[in-house]
């Protein structure tokens, strides 16, 4: 028996080896092996099994790493498809299919200290202890609430907001026992109470019928188009239940950002009867947790997988349904090789493995909408909110004409301030949304016009008040903010633009009594911070939440009746043909946060371009109107979904060399391209310099992505690049920066 092996690091070369007899029974496609390559031993993946080998002197496989092949044949096929379609080396695609933690095999199963209540503790005793050592009582309560434990000490400590030493103290007092347990590092190690299935409303009944028909005999993906709060998630939950009841598995993709404890809880409580059969995968897991979750899926223990982008590679067997929530989200696109789009892979995987595919969104992407219009997808609608609430009223405030005698105006218009004040008076909550972190965008000298820029990236630095620093949001470069202009030394250097920190500060000034919290990538660096802030907001311990898109998605707060969008124009004026679509989607999503409970919701949108179509259509909740006009624009210019696109980006530290290489590439592509493919000139990328690299781009347009990919591969393979110029090919790119 012989195998063809793809070593992890051998530049895509495949090598053949003989399998020693004792190994034969266990080796298969997808097995991870150690093989000799020249003088070294490398880890690789078996991608083919043969009875014979054409080569005379073939070497032996040195070791087999796992009992069971780590990559299922179906996923290996998927990897091969990805390598071809997305124009990337096969081993990069194979690596994408296996998480690092599993590939390295270094983590292993783990034991962990877990605490449990050691004996019965009466209320009197608790009260007594409360006076002496309140933190110990906090810690105890967490265990008691969890049915006495055992619970991982780290988790219990985090939940109680105490340090782990408190549990040691409790152990000394004999109140708690701590022992090492072999635990799955379940990041959501809680027990959930079962949530019942809801009685569906007539629209949901119809939608469910369509889903069940599709599940019985998969034909084409379903696009579930329903406004926020129309009950899409309820449909997902039912579909998963049907799949599981039929002995199949279910795969649910949600955007990373929406993978909140709230979302996970909702799934876990619905499937409380089979909680251990749910695996959750996202980027905040530790390597160990990722390892555990992956093996839970691989072993077949997990029947339901919920996760972000890369979960599309979850090794579930026999999936009955694959769900992609918020299918329009650009975070489904991976921004390094393999540059796949998990939504598109879901459609492909569903087709290949015979699973129904359900794509859901309140604002479907133009691509999916187009597919639904052309009959490639089945369109299913949920037109009403479940609670029958009308959509929130949206008011557009024109920032170009600030109200007279409004000295406070600027960041927060009078209308917005009054609206916030009104909510506070009624004990209701507000969310203010701004798509930009930091205190203000940039530091600008009023005398010479100098703007502080990152030395390594062609963007201005963002001022962060708390640390008095300027930070580059591309590469993280940061330095003290200057007191005088670095160029002309004038002290009239000031902050222009607005970031979340500045909004928070303005709010503090205007509403000194308000309880305000901020949620963005800067304030949420601690793992638990996100949970804590959301918890406080949910329990009504905060009046106003300020944040970036972190707060735009998937959250459900019944007491929020006002959503303010501080500057709707951010993101509109960037050189990307999808800018309008993104702003429309974002406004619609954010607006969906208002009035999800008993009370009417209101949305206030502040903008300098009140008549832009994105804002006007979003204001009238007119998705189809927006689509119609946007389709027209895309059609006229041959942009996706009417044509396909590929973007080749070259980068290097020597500007001339990068530019020259890009020009050469463009010329060669043009010479090789058939008539239907349009090759662009070599141009500096919109983000011309990033992380010390100069960047140039060449775009390809044509009717078929596959053809673009093949052309790129063919030309690039034959074109030697200077050693210090790196090439990235992005098929169906989502961001053109
Ligand atoms: P979406 O996913 O479209 O935003 P959800 O499924 O989250 O909508 O539904 C919004 C709210 O309505 C949730 O609180 C959910 O529990 C509730 N809900 C959904 N379907 C029903 C139903 N048939 N009856 C009662 N409540 C429902
Ligand atoms: Zn930078």
C-alpha cells in the first residue's frame, strides 16, 4: 500500500510513500503522518491511497499521528475545490480545514481544577460569613447557583468577579473542595433550563413548510428574508431539531461578532436536553478549548455546531441542515489565504453532502438577492415582526445645518440630546452607535494642515484619550500624542472627527447623572468585559451604551427605545463599490435594535449627506427599493453580482519594485486573457501603504470566477516575482482596500 502525502511545508509538492504493514489498517485519506523529506521529518496529510507506485525508491511513512484520519474525505475534497477556485496552494486550503490546535496536536486533553461545595451551608452561616469575607460568599453563591458544582475554578472566579485565591481560602475553611478533573474546557460550562418551542405564527408556519420540504429533498438553498425580530432564529431552531430528530447533524454559522453569550444561550437552552451534543467554535476560544470542541465534533459526540466563519470546516458527518445567519456579513470572508467566503462554501458543502442550506438575513447581500430573483435560491419571506410592532420611526438629522443657538451641537445634535433625555426620564435605555473607535479620527494642525499619520501605513493615526496616545488601527503602531505640531511646532494642533471615546465624553458632560458604558475593541480587551457590560445593560444598570458595530448585531434588549447613529456617513465615502450597500445594511441592522420590547422604538440618524440613497431607503425600511437601485448601478458597471471580480495585490517594502512587478503582471495578464476578461492597470491600492509595505493592485473582471482564477494562476506560475514582492490573489473580493 502506498500513499500520496501533502507535507504542511513543502510548497505544495506532493510526495509518495510506502505504508509499513502494521500501519495499513489505520491509514486512510485524511490521515496525518510524519514523513521523511530529504533529511527532515515533516508532518503532512494523506491525500491519496494507491496499490502501486511508479517510483522505484519510495521511502516509508515514518509515523502515523492519529488512529482515525483527521480530515474526512468530504472535507479534503472541499479543500481541493477551494485551492482551485480561490487560487491558493492546496496545502494552504488543507491547513484551513484543520484548526491549528488540532494540527499541532500539542495541546492534548487537559485536566483542570474544579471546585464544588463540600458540605451543606445554611443561610445563617452564609450571613455570618458575608460580614467577615464577602468575597468568599460571592464565590460560594456562584457554585450554589450552579447546583453545587463542580465548576472550573477559573470560570467560577470569573463569574463571581473574585480571584482564584478566594476559592483556596474557601477550601481551607472546608467549605469547598477543589480537585483536578479531566474536563472539556467548555467555555459555556453552565447548565441551561430547557426553553420550549414557541407556537409559530402563520408566516413562520409557511416558512417552516418550505424548510421542511427542502430538508426532505434538498434542491436549492433557501434565502430567508425577514426583518430583525421577524422570528428567523425560531425557524433555525426548529430546522435544527428536525435534523437531529432525523439522526442527522446541524451546522450553524453566525458572524463572529454576533456570537454573543446571548446567542449561544438561546441555542443551548433550546437544546438543553442534549447540551453536551452542542459544540461552539469562535476565535475567542483558547487553543485548548478549540481542541476540545473540535474533537467533540470529530468523535461524533457533538451533533449541533454553532460557530463563526471557520466552522464551515467543522467535521460533522451527515449534516441535515447548514444555516448561515446574517448571510450578507462580510466577516464570512477570510482575509488571508485561503480567501474563502464561508457563506458560499456553505452552499457548496450543502450541495455536496446532501444537506439543506438556509441563508438568513434582514438585508440579504446583492449576490444572494440576485440568486433568489433568478431562481437559483428559493426566497422565503417573513414580513412582520413577531410582536407585530411596526418598524421604528427613523428621523434623519442634517448635520450641515446645525440648529441656531445650539452651542453643544456637533457630535450630538439637539434632537438627539433631547431624545436621550426623554428616555432617561422614563427609565428607558438608549444605544449610540458610531463606527469608529477612539477619541477622534486624527490630529490636525490648524496652522500648517499637518495630519499625524502612521509611518508604516497610509492612514491617519487615531487619538486615544485615556492613554493620551495616537494609534494606528491598521498595524497597531502607537506613540504619545504631541503637544505641538510635529511639523511646524505650533501648539494649535487639535483633534478632528469623532470616535466612540469622544462621544462617551460628550455624553458624560451633558448627562452627568447618566450611567454610561462604552463597547468597542479598545474597551473590551478583557474576555469577560463584553459579558459584564452586556449583563449590566440588560439588567438596567446602565442608561446609555455607546459602541461600534460590536453592538449593532444580534443583541436583544427590550428596554431600548432609542438608537442614535452619530455619523452615518462614515463608510460611505470610501473607494469601494459596496460602500452604499454596507451603509444601508448597517443602518438597517442598527435600527433593528430599537423597540424590540413592548415600547415603540425611535432611531435618530445624524448625517452630512441626508439625501444619499443608502440613508433614505434605510429610513423608509425599503430594502427592495434600495436593491432595485443598487442592482441598476451594479449592472451598469458590470460589478458583482452581474460580473465576477478578482483582485491581485502585490506588496513589498521597495515601492518601485512593487509598482514595476504589478505593471509587468498586468501586461502579462492582458496578453494571456481571453476577450471576455478585462484586466485592470496596475494601480496603488486605496490603502497604499500598510504595515511598512507598499501595495499595488491589478483587478480582473469577467463572467466566471473560475476563469479569472485560472488565468491568474497560469500567469503567476510563469512569472518570477522578485523575492521581496509578495502576491495575494483574492477571488470574489469583498474589500477592495
Ligand atoms: P430574528 O432572528 O428574525 O431577529 P427572533 O427569532 O430572534 O427573530 O425573534 C424575535 C423575538 O420573537 C424573540 O424574542 C423570539 O423569542 C420571539 N419569537 C419568535 N417566534 C415567536 C413565536 N412564534 N411566538 C412568540 N414569540 C416568538
Ligand atoms: Zn500603521
